[in-house]
C-alpha cells in the first residue's frame, strides 16, 4: 500500500482532491507545488497510515518506514543536502494535518535533524553562528514538548532569565554565543527530566516525531476541539515532512501569515503580519507582537509584490479567501501553507457577495458558502456608541489592543479557562483575560462573552479561534498587564480584580472598566443583497413566531413573510390583564365567566390590531388559548404562605380560600397531557369565542382603514375529528357573525396545529375541516418520544454522550421518527386538500437541518423567532439548491 506522497521541484504526487488522504496541509502543499508556487520539497504520510498505526497497536504498518526513507532520499537529492550529514545537514519540519484545519491542535516540530554535530555544520555553512544555535534551541524546545512531554516553560524560563540578564527585550537581540550556552542548559533540562540525553540520531528523532504527531490526535485538547466542532474521531491525521526554510537567517529573512482578504470585515484587502528574523511559530504563538505587513513592503518591496501576486493567484485558483503562511529566507519567498481562511460571519457574507461581483463564483455557490448559523452572529451585540462615549469621557478606557474579532461584550473578568467555564455554568457573564491563549483555553473561550489577550497578533490563536466562535476579541493589548498569581490586571493606572466588570469593543480594540450598554447591530447592505439572493432561490416561505406588534415589526424587518404563530396566552400575563384572566378562571358559572371574558375582549382586540397593522398584506396565524389554566393562577405554596400570614382580616381570608380551592381543583398530575389546548375551547367555548371575536373585530376594523389582513385562526392540540369539527364550527359561527355585524369582508382561514401524533395519522380526516396545518414540533417531539420537555435535561446529556441520540430532538428535528409523522401528516392532509397550506412553528423552524427537511417534505413555510429569520431564509435557499444539485428538483414545492 502506498503510504507516502512526495512533492517538490514543481511536481507532486498528490493534489487538492486528496484531502482525506493527505490532510489539508499535505494536499494543498502538493497542489501549490503543481501550480508552480515556491514550496520547499517534502512528502506526506497518509491518514491511512495513521489508521493502520492506530488499529495495529501503535505500530507503523508494513512498508511505511521504507517508503518514508525512500522519500527522504529523494528530498535529500532535491535539496542537495543529507539528513544528519556532518557537512551539509538537511533539516526538516514534521507537521500534522487533519482533513479539516484544527488550528494549533496538533503539534509541529521545526529544525529536526539538528544535533551537536549538525549544528556546527549549519553555523559553518551559513557563516551565522547565532542562527544555528537559535535553530537548535528552538528544536530542543519543540521536540521536548511534543515528543518528550516536557512543558515549554521549562525551557522558556531560562530564555526569559537570559534576556533579563542581558537587558534585552526580544529574542533576536540575544547573541549566538549566549544561545549556544542556553542550548547546553536545555540539554541538561532534558537529561534531568527524562533520565537520558537529548536524542542525537536524526532518524530516531524523525521516527519519534512522526509517532508523536500520530499520537497527538488523541491529545485532550484535540479531542476537545473535535467535540466542539463535531469532527469524527476516526479521521486521523496525516504527517508532512518537508525541508526547512529559515526565516531566522537575519534581517533579509522573516516569517508571516496572511489572509487574502480581511477576515473580520471581508474587505478585499491583503491582511497580514510579518516578523523579521523569526521562525513561523513566533507569529502563531504570539511570542512577539508582529509588525504590520507594511513592514515587509518597506524592507523587501519585491518580495511583497511577489507575495501579493501569489495570494491573488491562490484566491482565484481556490475561488475563496485564503489563509497563507510564508517564510522569506535570505530574500527568497516560500509558501508553507494555504487553506480557506476562517472568517467572521460579516466577512463570510461580504466575501461571498464580492466574489460573485468579481465573477469568481456564481450566486448559488455564494449561498452555499455561508453556514446559515453564522448569520445568527451578525446580530451580535455591539457597545452602544452613546454610552461608550460617556464612558470614554469619564476616563474609563483601561487600554487598547488589536481588534481581532468584532462585536461588543460585557462581563466579569476571569483569568483562566476553567474558572470561566465554571462561572459561565452558574450563569455569570465572563470575559477571559490572558497573556495569550493556547488550545487548552478553547473551552473557556467558548464559555466567555469575549476574550482579551495582552500579547499576540491578529492571527494569533486567540484571534483565529474567537473569530470562528463569533466572540468579541482583543489581542496584543500591551497596556493590559496580567498578574495571574495575584489574579489582577493593571491597565490605565488601575488595578482590575478578578470578578470586576469590564466591557470590550472588538471593533476598535478598546477595553473599558465597568459596564457599557450593549445594543443589537443593524443589517448591512451586503447582508441585504445576500439574503435577497437567498429569497430568489428558495421556494419555502419564512414566517416568524411573534406575540406583540413590536416583535411583528422586527420580524418583518428581518424578512418574515407573515406570522406563523401568535401565542395569545402571552397577552394574558400583562399586569393589567392577569386580574381579569383570574376572574374568568374563578367564575363559578357560565354567566359569571361571560362577564369576565367580555372585559378581556378589548385588550385582545387591541393587541391584534397592532399586529395586523404591522403585518399589512401578510398572513397572521393566531393560536387560540393553549396552556392549562393553572398557569395563570398563583402557585399554591405562595398562597398558603400568604394565608398563614393573614389571620385577622376575614374578607381576605375568604378570597384566598376560594383561590386556593380553585388552584387545588386545577391541579393536574400531568398538566402537559391535561386540560389544555382545544380541550379548553370545548369545555369553555366562551373563552375561544371571545378570542375569535377579538381577532375578527380587529381584522374588520383595520381592514376598514385599508390595511390588508389575512387572519388564520389556529386550534391547538387537536387529536380527533370531533375536536376539529366542534371547534371549527364554533369558530366559524363567531367569525361569520362578526363579519355580518361589521359589513366588511375579510378573508380568513380556520386551521389546526398538528402536534398530537394521532392528528398526523388521521390528517386526511382532520383536513376535512382544517383549512391549514401547522406542525407544532415541540409538542409533537414530546409526545412522539414520550420525553417531557421540562424534564429531558435530566437524562439528555447522558443520551448524547452515549450516542443514543445524536442531537437534542427539541432543537434539531428528529427526521426518522417525528419527521415520519410530519411526512405522513402532510401526505394524508393533502389527500383531502391538495392545496393545503402547511407550516411548522416549533423551535425547529430556525434550525438549518430541520429547515432542509421541511423543504424536502414540501412544507409551505417555516416559522421561527424573528432573530432566526435570516438563518431560515438562507437555510431554505440552501435546501433548494442542494435538492436541485442532487437532481431531484424541489420536492413537492
Ligand atoms: P500549525 O498547524 O500549528 O499552523 P504548522 O505545521 O503550520 O502548524 O507549522 C507551524 C509554523 O511553522 C508555521 O508558521 C509554519 O509556517 C512553520 N513551518 C512549518 N514547516 C516549515 C518549514 N519547513 N520551514 C519553515 N517554517 C515552517
Ligand atoms: Mg499552520
Ligand atoms: Mg403545542
């Protein structure tokens, strides 16, 4: 079996399409080689080799090492050097590379092949003593941390002490002679910690490094990253071994990383950082804060131009924004990596739109480029400019750093990731403040509102990870001096303690003390254009769940084409109404109930008037009262408490006793399966009657003002033909009565929610009366699984962990079971009414995979919270494009 693929000298055995086999890094190095872009030669050991190694008890599979040595031989020839050679030593890097990029997860070893002899050869050949020992001390540090498991700190503390002793601030200022001595110290550290000397034999170094890369797939931080990002554990990693090029060879050398466009905004502008006289890890790890790319432009204008040309070429080749790594060795440029660049949600949309305008990709490719959930991040809050101005004027700015990821955040300061996770779990909003971050901090970053680091550049670990997570982030805030020991940071002449409130502005890089108000952001032009393309491609309608005129306006602004669910009971809780609602519930007979219900009528009418006006020209689905009545009464225990306090006043006692008796009588063993939904409408027809009257009176009154109304009255929780028939007839009678009284014609529909499995099964019979369906997938999921929505948290985490469930079925529609009922319901309903309007109004309406399902089963629309509307619009467009790409056409739509 072929386990090794070489690249170099303008030719490669691999290419982009071999991503699964060669990993992202390996396949793109091969692709760039084939494109004629300058890449140092090397070879890649496949993920298949990893799989064999992993299955075979961590032994290299037969033939792997021979193939690797053969490839190494070719590499030696290509480079004109030899591995371990005492005159012309070849040094290599050993790099991990999974199928998808896992930044900083798997470790890389640079300068491998150095030992006490080859370091002298390197110094002699380059006539640069300092350089050679700089490489060796780096190699010992990296090899020891990746392969021998000795923490980097064990070495770096000696380097830091050395710099202090020499009175210099940066690594390049440390002279070669000192680095030579430092290397001796490093070797002593290794000997002391491992009991054996630092391995001198290059082939042994190589073999151990390859094993370590293989093994690092199962390192805790890698496992954690895979868990968060849903990456299968069996993909494994490839290993790429390539000739070193040296960015630390002096002032005409250096290393950098860059994005072909600005990953924060998507602006079509090269966005890069460069460090002269350094090796790659320095930029990525944020060891030194790098200079702006203009520094390279100044120092080496020709190299800068060449870099821009290559960046442009790569972008056009891959038809997407690229994230590149490069090194300049004594005035020669080399590319070391390219991949599709991680970007903020805002940039994702901007880049997709721009690439269409630049005729690089077409609209449907652009639509497929943006993960729908990313759009949710565009509604990231930002610091309120007015409130911030006040804060700035009051001298509340603590410091500034580089704005690395947009959005604003407010939270309590924490200094370590574990603590961040802990506090976030207890419901606190936190901001993680660190000197820099590393993969160990990922869970803590996830738990935080925002991240501040005092070191590092805009392409440092913290920046890249935060952009991907949609978290506000500031890096390289040199003014923020973190004292982890004392758990404080000093900035702007103040000491900020752990737990203190700060605000950060990820758009400007400012850190402020105390809270600055957050406001939701506005949609930009690119987002509007992008979403208008989505609208052109989708056939599925998108509506909103909205209970107030305010929500309805917001929904419309986000692009809702109607309201799929107005929950009337939400109106019952307003302080001026709850007393009347209670009076209605307490009524001892129908006459008394009528009196109370009448008092509620004007309130309900007023709410509907507002919603109808906001949704002029669009349909509005209103659900009649659904929850059990006890939800509107005070808790029994609270009443009891009050009762025991009140012994004097006779009147009060009597009132309370009656209330307590009522609460007791309404108590149910299982309220979710109790007296609720249409069951209420059947036993208390006057309640539904009042609601229908309020809806229709509101409709008539706004219609007479010229507003176009389309009320859709929805009966909840129907499960039998009888329930549907009776509630339909009651509703129809009241509605037609109002129309006759007012003399206005308003088209209206009466339909039902399908949320009891039985309703789905007899949908053909239900559709004889119901004029539309809306799948209430929250209740339908609850009743199909038999999981109480309120109690599922007790066992769900275990179920997810054991793989019994792949997702929480209350947020991602269970297509296999619940989805089957939906399919059956639609199919049977349309047997009776071929043009039956069908929607969904559960939480699933804003989940991309669920929206895709809704498209495939031929729903008319999905309905979700106003905030999720853009996600649903894009998901619906992607669903149609995918269905078309699979050659099926849009099912049923
Ligand atoms: P990561 O996945 O953490 O970015 P990489 O394998 O890309 O790790 O390597 C870390 C750093 O070392 C990068 O800056 C990379 O450009 C640099 N690097 C890797 N291989 C070489 C090489 N052969 N010569 C010079 N620099 C290298
Ligand atoms: Mg890299
Ligand atoms: Mg329901």
